C-alpha cells in the first residue's frame, strides 16, 4: 500500500504563475494616483510656476496685483457686525459641535432672506446648501450635476478653477467665448451651437472674474432664453453679485428665469471681504419643480462633509441682515475710484488696451504683442515685468486668453498709481513702433 504524505501532496500540486508573482518578496512598488489628478491641475498655479518671482533685478518693493484677495492690501475693514457676531458665537460656547451637513436651518434661512432682499427671489431654507467657500460650492455642483458622458459649457476667458474642478468629473468641457469688443458679453451664437442632448449645464459668471464686467439686463435675458429653449440648467457664479458701478443694475439670473433651474453660488469671500472664513452657499431656484434630483443631490453631497464651520453658521444671520448699506457703498466707491484710476492711466499707454471695468475687482489688460517682439507670450511679458519692475500680475494664459494680464483693483490708490507708473516705464522701454507705411498693401 502506498502512503501519500502531506509533503508529497504539496510537491505534486502545480504552482501557478500568479502565486509566484504575488510573493511579497518579489512584488515591486506600483503606487499610482487617480487619473483625475492629472485632469485637475490648477491653471493659475501651473502658469505662475513658470514665473521667477524671487530674482527681481529691481530695488522697488514688490507690488502683487495677482491674488484676488481683497484683504492683501487692506482695501476696507470687514463689516463690524461680522466680527462681533463671530466673537459672540465663540464666547457663547454653543458653536463647538457638528451641525446638519447641508447647514443649520437658521443659517440657510438667513441666506434665503438675504437673496429675497437683494435679488428679489424667493427661496426656502431647503433650497440652500452651505459650503466651505464658493470653490467648494462649484465642486459640489459639478459633482452633482454632471457625469463623465456629458458635456458642460464654461466661459473663455474664465476663472481657472472651473477647469480644475471639472477635471474630477471627467466630463467634456466646452468653452464659449466672451467678447472684448462687446464689453465681455457672451457669444450666444457660439454658445448655442455647442449645446446638444448631452449638455449638463451652462455656467455663467456675472460679474466676471477676470473680465471685471457686469452684464446688461437684456443680455442676461438672452442667456436665459437660450437655456430655456434647450432645456438646460444654469449654474450662476455670482460671488461678485452687487459689487458693481455700471450704469445698469446687477440682475441675478434667478430673478428672470421663467422655467430654467438656476443654481446660484455666492458667499462671504468677496462682497463681505472675508475670503479666509471659507464660507459660501448654493441656492436652487426651480420655477417648474423639475430639478428635484439636483436638490437631493446637493443635500447628499452636503452630508458627505458635515457642513462648513459652526462659528460662521451661528453668526450668519447677523452678518447678512445687519451689515449696513453704507458699508457696501463704501467698498464699491473705493473699487470704482480704483477702476477709474487704472483705466485712465493704462488705456493711454502705447501698446496696451482695455475696456473700463464696471464690476468685481479686476481689470483685464491686453497688449499688442507685435509691439513687444522681445516677448513671445504674455507669460514672458509678465515675467520680465517682475524682473524689471517687481510688479506681479497674472498672465492671460491662466484664464485661457492670449496677450493679456489681470490686475487686481483692491489696492490703495497710491499703490495702484505706482503700479501704473511701473507699467508705463516698462512699456516705454520695450515698445517697438511698426512702420506700417513700408507694409505692401
């Protein structure tokens, strides 16, 4: 009789290649990041990384007109009531715990009341979802409203974070032009040509970063008409809402929509000069009750992160209801004065051109590249400006527009005048006149 031992059994069993390759001693490290990382690069950071801000040849102090942060130069103190409300919330001891993921109902109602007062739009507390700033609001809306097999429409030039945040979704991004010769109005014909049955939403930025314009009421009605004809919702990035000095009013898109769902984004960072508080919100206006899936999705996404910080939520009602109109007016007057100063100085410099900014806190400055042959692009132009004048502006490449730069207007008038003088000196040195008479017609 043959006796089969365990060791004999083991020797007779075939050894698979898989079991060999899985051996811990032979396996190689192969850690990879998600493909979404490669699609989510921050365009401003990528472009600015090519600028050398540390080796300026100028002994002038640095003027940084690149960062869209109204606190950098202390444009204006934030509302006093905001600081008092936050202090009271802190000392009360009642703002240390979790709140509902979509936001404290009292805070959501405060947002609804704010928009009713300023925008003339009726919202319920359930229409509002609170977020960690408006960038988080964008990320939330993109995740809820679009999927990889769809396409979305965003403006060009536009805020670079749109592309960065959409990279996570993996959908097709289609850009429609905003036109400088029409004071940065949307090219509606081009927009409409790009809409199809897979278009998830149209994103509208008004007032605009980086263009610094406030669209006219008629143009906004025309935009809504396009959306309603094609049954496509709109995401309205209105973080700069009511920060304007144009001859016409700021018109919230939700106030004119008859059927299209409008998802409005706003927050405390710009109008209230509190970007570091990282507090924003989403408000859904759904006239025909056709966007229930979006409302439910926003609530579900809000519960993923347990809502923004409790201190601001507990303070929000006072901030939104008790900030004096006179405070808003003072901030707007300062920005308007800076817009006039910058425009009057820069629009007359040979080789430069711009439209008068009427809103937000930016001036988008173009330059005629043929008159500056030393610089192949706006990136090289801005890099030389740092090297020679210690003046930093964001190149237009960050906003998907060539031969431009964005200047922030939220600086004291003397600093802004100094920046204009440096640009004048820089352009005078590098400007080359063209002999058009020698060009054969």
